[in-house]
C-alpha cells in the first residue's frame, strides 16, 4: 500500500550523511576497478601491456577524477561560524533532480552512471581492450540528452510571437469584412 500524503523531505543532516556515504561508495568503486585493472594489465600481464593499455588507464583516471570532483563539489556542505551544519549540499541521491528549475542540468545520477560505466568497462577490459568501445555509450547518452532536452525543443518550437501577430491581423480583417456585410 502506498503511503498517503506528501512525500517526506530530508533534513540537512540526513542529506549530509547520505552524500558522505554516496561519495564513499563511489570512491571505493573507483579504487576497486582501478586496482583490478592495474594489477591484471600493468603487473601480471606487464610484458603484453601496450601503449593503449596505459592510455586507457590514464583516460579512466581522468574520467573518474572529473566525475568524482564534480559530485564532491555538488555535495559540499556549508557550516556556520560556530561549526554547526548550515547546508548539507545538493542531495546526490535525489530521484528527479531539480524539478522546479532545470531538471536536465543538475543530475548527479549522470555522473554516477559515468563512474559505473567506466568501472565496468575498465574491469571487463582486462579480457580485451576492445571492451573500451562500450565506453562510447556515455557520449551517445550525452548527445541523446542534449537533443531531447535542449536542441530538439529549440528546433521544433513554434515562434509563437511571430505567428500570433499575423493571426491577430487576419482575425481583425475577418471581423471588418463581417461588419461590412451587415
């Protein structure tokens, strides 16, 4: 049975604690995937490691670093002068984003998806470097979101101000013609 009434809101402290746990979890994912990749490809299979193996490792570290730092800056809390929590930061576990403002601009879930995709691809690429082609899903998803949220509506939008003015003129002309008939 679904709960009745308005959904409960989270307090500053709860958001702060959940953000800390979320960041800790994704940091562990990053460390685990990077450790597995480094041990398998750069230690065990070192003689067969190519330049592409090293480039893929550096690429993943850049992606991890950028995504994690972005999430960390979103969740940055602020404290008052006496040390109490003033703001818990943006909720990283928010389901819908900022619904009232721009829901497609602030979405920490996209950063989480990038980290998880990179970790999965990185670990699976221990078997074959061709697995890195799956990482192209990330820019594909970004282009899709860009089209759906920004470009598509912009290209298909009516110029309502321009089309409304001629319609008003036509309506006035029709009214004048009808007045002349009577």
